[in-house]
C-alpha cells in the first residue's frame, strides 16, 4: 500500500500544476462541452504514458533526441493553433451554449483528438510520465502497485476538475467573463509554446 500512496501523492503533485491538459479540461467543463469526455481522454492518455514509463519505454526513447525535437515542434504548433482558437472565441465575446450536445458545440471526436494532442504533444507531460514517474517506479517494491497509484491520481484529478468546472459553469452567464476565460487560455497556450521554443533553442546551442 505504501507504493500505491507514494505514487498517488507524486502523481497529484505533478499533475496539479496548471498546464495545457488542465486548462483544456477546465475550459471544456466550464463550457459544458463534453467536459467528462475531455477529462477521461486526458486520464486515459496519462494511463498509457505512465504505463510506458513504468515499463521503461521512456529510457529507450531518451536515446533518440531527434524524436524529442520533432515532438516539441509539433507540440508548439498545436499549442499555437489552440491558443488562436481560444483567442478567436474571446474576440467574439459570446456566452457558449451551456448544455451537453448543444448546437454549435465541438463533436466528441474533436474533443478526443484535442485531448490526445495536449497529452502526447506536450513535452512536459511526457517528462512527468515517462521520466519522473518511470524513474520513481524503479525504486518501488511493487511496480504494478506503484503504477495503480499513479494512474489513480490522474483519473481522480481530471474527473474532479471536470466536475468542479461543470458546477461553476452555472454561475458564468456573462459574456465578459467568458471573454476573460478564453483570453487567459489563449495566453497560457501561447506562453507555454514560447517556453518550449526557448528550451528547444537552448538545447540546440
């Protein structure tokens, strides 16, 4: 049980920092736009990444820096694109339809694809799951128990985040409020993309 709790605490500590995945789930939850699907897709992606990290796949990929560079470039492009989408929404300054399946909402398949992008094209998420979680599992007496704890942290956090955001959505009826939310999301995505680009340039020197 100690391995389970250790992984649970470590997983929550890593995942609670505001990043692309969290911002995406919060935004979908607030918009009541397939928020639970977004959360489940992110959690399932983390489950796959953490499992691969515990199995040691991350150490193998670490020997291919070209893949890391290509993945980072793809992640930057994805974040810039999603930030532009959020910024365009902020410019429109409209209150979204706060009901699952309402007309004008994104299709479930689109939500899943975006969640996969935020998970698999996010170098920091790969670092947390592949390197940190994978490395921490090496000292666990029961790696599978450690894996269960880490995966549980992801599911608890994302589902809880989606549920809390959905509850708060009922209080957000102002177009100005939604404009601020979308603008913050856009700035966050662009800021993370800029940070990734700077890190890439520093590694190239």
